[in-house]
C-alpha cells in the first residue's frame, strides 16, 4: 500500500509539472475565454461562482460473465446408459446466453474546477447483479451438470429441472485529478490520473433434480459459490468534449486501471454418492492475490444551461461499458467437455454495459 501511495504522489507531481502554466500565463482564464467557441468559460467560471459541482447518475446496466454455463446436453444418449463416452456430442452448453438481465445502479459525485481548469473529482458507483436461468428437460437424452464432481456427474441416469442464479453487486470509489486543454475552439481534452478502490461480490447458485440410479427417486443436488473481490490501485484516463452547439456537446471518456487485488473464494457442492442416497459434500476455499486490470468507456450527448453566469445545470445521456478482467474465479471439474479430477479456475471477464443518465449542477 505504501508503494501505491508513493507512485500516485510521484505521478501527480509530474502531472502538475507538465500542465501547470501559472508562471507563464497568469491570465489563463481570460486568454482561453477569447479562444473557445460559445463563450464557454463565462458560463462556468466567474467571481460569483464557488466552482464546485455535484452530480447524480441513474444507471440501467446489464452484467454478463463467461463461464457460468451449468449443464452439457447429450441428446444422443438414452437415459440409463452406463459410462457415457466423452467428449459429449453434440455437447450443447446450457447457460445464461439469453437471460442476462438489466438492473438499476447509481453513481454520485462531487468535484471542484478552478479558473485554470484544474478539475478534481470524487465519485462512488454501485451496480446490481441479478440474473436467473432455468431449463425443464423432458426430451430424449440427458443433461450433465458442469459444477458437480466427475464421480457424481458421470453416474447420472436421468436429470431434469435445472436452474441457476447469479447475483451480487459492483462497488467502486474513484478519485481523479485532471486539467482541461483546448485542442481547438470546439474541442476540450482532459487527461486525468487518480486512484480507484473496488469491491465486487458474486453469488452463484445451481440446483437440479436427478436420478443416480434407475430404482431411486429424483433427488435435488446443489452447488453454491461465493466470490468477494477487493482491489485498489492507479487509474488514468482521457475525457473529451466536442461542443457543436451553444448548449449541446458530444463527450467520450476512456479510463484504465490496474488494481492490486484479493479474491476470497468459497464454494460447496451437496449431492449424493453413486447408486445410493448417501449425501456427498465437497467444499473448496481459496485466497488469491493478483493484479487485475479494468477498462471503462463512456460516450454520449450532453446539454447545459447557465443561470446568470453563477449557477449551471447539466444533463448527460450516454452508453457506458466496464470490463473487469478475470473476475470469474469459480472452480469447476469440467475441462472443456471432458470431466476431470482436477480443479480448473475459469478466469473469465465480467462486463457491465448499459444506459447512463446524469444530472449535475455547478455552483
């Protein structure tokens, strides 16, 4: 953590040295006021404004993640056949492909921009995760549960009524410092740097009714997984604006982060031993330390209105996408389409994308 603080401090000092122009141009605001279209500065910065701003965002986001399939379909196998041959043909995977749901989220922030266009910003983001999938299988063939141990999965004689639920939340806190630069009369460009702290919670539950023997009744078996991700690190980005009308502009933001991270994993299988009704439980726990990258993209259209050059209201509507790499640290026993006796960590990415609506004010 100390190394992280040192690195952020050094980068911030370098950032200030590169873009600071206090010594060379004391009337920077007056200079740029005459060189930017639509009198941008008088509507944002004047002696009657404290130059603070606050905003709130409504998010409507879809979370998706590879590797959450829960069954393999072998439609060519007659229920009751012993020792199925792998790889499974046709081997169709059953998962969340058409069941990723959109859930609400929120982003709130507070910032300050000075007359030299230095911009400091602190904001918190919350996104909910809640998707479900199910299948009631009554056709010819059999479904193999991906999340069950090989001994239990291979000995299935019949299966039906599978369902899975993936839930959780994404929480992040960002602080950034940037400076607006004029690339032309209508284009603003803001490189920024800062820190990012995040916590992601994932719960994955799968259950099915199956027969481990033709003579035995259907029994319910379950898999429960729990991942908690915590990370902190450096973030850097570029924000841009193109003011094509007096009160309207297009915006696009790109941010990348590297987070020193920790995963806490717990997963548990509750099923039954082959050809018996004896309960069979398998638990697995792990702690994983690694560095995880994150990429965020935001683009859209915005409008602002200034009241007596001391109070400004702004509305932004855009599309946002976040990619959190290697978030799926669940362990399963199926390697491809072949059940194995080893544990394979999936390491698939978590993607969040959807609508972003921001209402902000500067005062």
